[in-house]
C-alpha cells in the first residue's frame, strides 16, 4: 500500500477529519512535516478541508533555525497555503523556568499552536509524527518505567491534535518526498545522541534489530495495540467507579469511602489520578509513590487527618469521605456572567471556563460519559444563558428526578458547605438548566425530537 492510501486510510480509520474542517499543519521544515503538508494540500479537495500551516522558530539553533523558517515560508508560498509563524526564545524560557529543553519546547510549541489556531479559526492541528516515532515512544516509556498508559505510545487523535502519518514509516516518507521532488530541512540536533530519544533512535534500537529482534518495531506496535485496548477497558471501569464514588465541583473532589474502599487497587489508583488531573489540569509530576500515598490515606487515615500533596493539592479525611482541594482556599462572593452562544465565559471565582455551542442534532457528538459536558435541547430553552452561583430558593429537576431545592441537592450529593458557592449554575431566564459538572435539568434533556443541541462544556481555568 502506498503512502497516499495509508494517509487517507489513517484519517478515515481514526475519524481525524470532517468535511468543512480547517486543518492547521504544524510544519518544522523536516521531512515528516513537509510530507504531511504536501499530502494535506494534495487531498484538501478530497477531504473537504481548508488548509493552513504554522511554524515556530524555537531559536535553539541560531541561523539554522532562521533558515528553517525561510524554507517553510517559501514552501507555503509555492503551495499557496496561509502560514502563521512566530519566533520564541525557548533557551531564555528554559533559564527562567528551569525546565528541561524537551519539556520547555513542548510547552511553548503547544501554546503557540493554541494561539495560532484561534487566529486561523482552525478546528484541528495536524502533526507529523510517524510510525517510527510511535515505536520509539513506546520503547522510551518502557525504559523509563512507565505504567500501562505509556505503552500506548503516541495517540492518533488527542483532543484537537491529529497525526495522519502515524502508520507510515520514516523510510516511506523519505521515498515519497523523493518521488514528488520535494526538498526538506535536516535538524542537526536530531543527529546528536545527547538526548535520550536520539540515543535510542540512533544507537540502541538499530543494535536490538540487528542482534536480537529484527521485527522489534512490529513487536512494539503490537504491544501498543494490546495496551490501548486494555487502557480503554480500564478507563470504562474507572468512569463507572467515578460515577459511583466521586462527586466533583470546579475546584474540589469528594471521594465516598464506602464506594471507594471495595474497589480493586488498579481502579483506586486510576481514580485518584483522575481526581488530580481534574483539579490540577494534568497529573504530570504526580508520581506513582504519590498515587499510592493518596490511596493509602483515603483507605486508612483517621478522620481529621490532612495530607499535603504535589500540584498544590491537599486531602482532608472526614468520617465518610475524603475531600481533595487546592491549598490556600479563599472565600468568594456572589457572581453572575452571561454566556455567549457560541462562545465562552471565564468564571474567576470558580476557577473554571464554560464553553457554549449549538449544533444540529445530526452533527452533535453526544458524549454521555463526561460530567463536564452537558447536552440540552436548545429549542426548549428560553432567554439568555447566564452562569452564576447558588441563590436562596433555587430549585430544579435533576435528570431523572423530581423538583428539588438546590440546597437539598447539594446535601444529597454531599458537597461541603464551604464549596457550594463555587459550583457554577447555568440558567436560562428563571430556569436552572445545568448544575455544572453534576446534573442537567430533566425538562431540557435531548430527545428523539430534538432538532438543535446546546453543548455546554466546563474546563479548568489555567492559573
């Protein structure tokens, strides 16, 4: 199968692109990204997409980096692809933050993509990771002692980021560029073995293939597929346990001890890491030992005990539950903000952002497994949308239930009194339509007769 067909098959297999999408290709000037840009350009009409490109000069390599930027600029001009570009002094950023070069470059790069996406009105960012990159990532994670998630390697789709070359090898990419007579740039830093990944790529993996396992890459890909299937199952089990054992609000999580303690340790550990991700945005630097420590605290600590943890979090043990919160909480007053549709609103008091959009029911992807996303029948909603905290006398009909005071709902859900003012309540006119992150109002649920779907999504606001 040739590169063209593998490219199209990968996009179709993982449902990466929908007709009408604006796709932003990340183009460094190297062979992978040049191949990616050319394939997207070649099949833009077939895929029904608008194509733009983005290039970031990390300023690591002086004149060489500037020449990369000029090369990408000229390539995009020839293909008539709009280019969004920027130069950011990553070495200076490393000196300020103390981050490793790899981590600093990654953070800056993804921050640039987010900004460029907004400027371009892009729906997805296409990245040029190939099959060899995927194999190397799996092996690198094994060497680092990763958990099962690390064995999954590079995901074909992660949020707005897609990787259409992920099932195409590096040699196939180079052969494709030779056939279409396209030049590319070589990043000299990729030829140095100072970095862990480069050392694996240039020294260890070739030796393993030559002396021990000629089909080493294929074995790593098979391991990745097995891990992806297992992780999917564990995620389903974790979500089911989360629904039963955990109550969350924008900046707090409550773990019910009676529901938590009987769970298998594998699910307990995933559950507490999910809580950390929910509160801190990610679980990076929350190590395995921290995970075990938190699980043990929830299971065995005496009521009244407190555990300070990384990521600026603390756990407080109560008689029937454990509360996990950011440290140094402050009191807040009443708040109220209008929600544009489509659009978003920041809720500083709750540390959250709420996004709103409306789609025809035929185009709305209904996700029932994420409490931070609500789907409602837009034609049943009257009045402008507002998000506020609770008010005296608030009532609504929780999905599947009956009319209830919001105060009683919070009591039933065991939300601590100190946290109730932080929970965003979305209203339309006089009606509560969603207690964010917890329950929609039954009167506004979608049905078979729904024509337009209001999609509300709550995210943690970056500090």
